C-alpha cells in the first residue's frame, strides 16, 4: 500500500497514518509532510519495515532538501512518485 502524507509529522493525520502502516508499505511525504526531515526522532523514521520518501520538489520549496541530503533521507522526483503510484494498487492520502 502507498500512503501519501501532506501534513506535518506530528499532526493527527500523521499519527493516524503511522498506526495504519503495515510491513512492506511505502510512504511519500509531500507538501508539509517533508517537514519530517527536521525531526530525525520522528517515529516514522524508526519503522524499518516501511519505505519512506520525501518528494524532492517539496523538500526544495520548503527548505529541507539540504537537511534531507545530509541525513541521507530518501528523496524522490515526481517520476519516482508516479512509479510508486503505478506499483501500488491501494493508495491512501492522509490530509
């Protein structure tokens, strides 16, 4: 399943998403969701059975791209985001 989060990492939506994650799921942080780069202690980064990505263009526009790069957080371009949507039959947007 692909989860798309556009809210900050400590929002109610983010907490609900974290509770819904299953092994093998993927998460794309978009819009304000990329603020998770500011919080390396965020619970989402600790879930080892889930792949979490930051949308690169949103990371750039919100000033977190450098931080994400330094901390080796996975960044994806729009093409990678589209590929994830094609690979996952179920998609949930958390907003």
